[in-house]
């Protein structure tokens, strides 16, 4: 009877292979996190969901904590996810170059084929620029599709990384459709219609969501996060969500302002200001005045959120300092862009810093409002907690 009871008890306490992997990974991450935070006098409870800008997100996978083949494969797919993110940022920047140089009509109103020579002496410069953008976009589709398949193979049911990857693929497909609509509806070149502005806003908003889901996929794969629950501090969640929305709206308005700079290039700063304040100026030009105002309000609000999240802590964390630095850098680049009458290279630099700022904000916000979930049995959790406390 004792043997039967022992066997029954062992069966009740045994974990399946998937749960065992999760326990080992969570244990290693918990111990490592506590070791990093101990010198600062902080605990995971204080940081995770407690309103502090944390230092847990990274831009390349950490060293693999487990020697198992599955853990190594997750590390490989995490690196691939970061590569997919970087590639898509490059594609976004090239798309901005297409718009800034007026090359959107380089292939005519044909999509996905190109109405013109792209090689040889008769090739048109704008055609080459637009066709290159289409080629890089196709590569993005292949890369993100591969990421979804690979991520789905190495992760398990309930892992948020696989769902973030699937959302990224959906946003990328929508990105292609919106780009196709801009071409087929002839909302390119010198078109100033309201339809072009609408599709441009949808296009750029979709781009931000694409970069957000790709960055979350890469981060969650890198640090071994599986599933999460939303913190119960609704004021914190609301303020952070409002900050992200403010940055997104600022970026969309900035995209429209950049279009205005392309369609109505200024010869001097006084003439540009006179053009913006003229009563007969096109409505599109007034966005150039709206963008700095909205950007200022959004920047002040994000700085306030960062300050509030760091209040009562041991100063600003490295991630908070990075966010503040990049935000101020973006403001300076924006002012320089206005003073130098928006040259193409400065527009690209402005957009690049905006993308980096957006990615940092998304990762930091997710780290603040999401708590790691668990699927481990009570006995396993108890052992993990006990070991972490002893460490």
C-alpha cells in the first residue's frame, strides 16, 4: 500500500515535459533577475507592474539559460525575430525615401508589376527606387512568414510570442494591401487628394503596429516570456496606453506633414512660414503647423509618465534614461528639420529616430503593464519561490 501511495503521489507531483521546460526557464530567469536587482535594493515585485521603467528588455537575445535543443532553437528564432524587425525598419525608411523623392509613381499604376524598365540604360531613376521598395517589401513578407512558421514550431500553446508573430504577419499583409491601394488609386506622385491623406494615415498607423508586434515577438522570445496577465492598476495602464496613443497620433500627423513638405517644398524659412499662415494656403500645409504642436504635447506627456513611473525609485533606470535621451534627440532633429527646410536625408533620420523611440516605448510599456503568467503546478511553484528566496 505504501508503494502504491508513493507511486500515486509521484504521479500527482510529476510534471509533463512542456511544464518542466517552463519551470526550469522561469526558475533560471527569476534567480538571475533577483541577482541583478539585489545591488540596487529592488525586487521583482517593485518593478514588475509597479510603475517603474524597468531594464528587462533587450535588443538581442541573452545567453541561452538551458542547454536543451529546444532552448537553443528558441534562441535562434529570437535572433531571427530581431533581424526581421531591423529589416522592416529599413523597408519603412526606404518607403519614406520613395515618398520624399516623389518616386511613388515610378511604376505607374500597376501593382505588383512595374510599368517601366528597371535595368539598363533606359531605366528611370524613380522607377528603380519604387521597384526596389517593392522587392524589399516582398522579402519582408517572406521573412515574417518564415518567422511565424518557425515561432509556431518552437513555442507552445498559450505562448504570447507566437500570437504576436501572427499579428505581425497580418499587419504586414495589410501593409501590402494599403500600399497597393495607394498605387492603384493613383494616390502617388503629386496627388493632393483627401483619399491619399486617408490612406497615408492608415498606412503609417499600420506600420507602427507592425513594428510593435515584431518588437514584442523578438523581446518575448529573447527573455523566455511565455504568457502574461494585465496588472490591476488601471490608472497606470490608462496613462501608459494614452502615452502610446499620443505618440502614434504624432507619428501619423508627422507623416502627413512630410507629405506636405514633398508636395509644397519651401525655398526659405520665412516663405515657408508665410505659406503656412496664409489664408489661401491648401489645407494640407496647415498640418505642418499642427505637427510640432501635437509633438510637443505628446513629448511632455511621455516625459511626465516616465517621471511618475520612476518616482520613489533609486533614480532613473537605464531604460528610462534611454527613452528620455531619444525623445529629446527626436525633438532636436524635428526642429533642425524645420530650420533646414526638410531635406530628404534629415527626413529619413527623423523617421528612423521616431521608429526607435516607438519600439522602446512599446517594449517598456509592455514590461510595465504585463505580469508574467504561469502554468506550473503549486508544488513546482513552491520550489521555485523557495529557491529564489534562498538566492
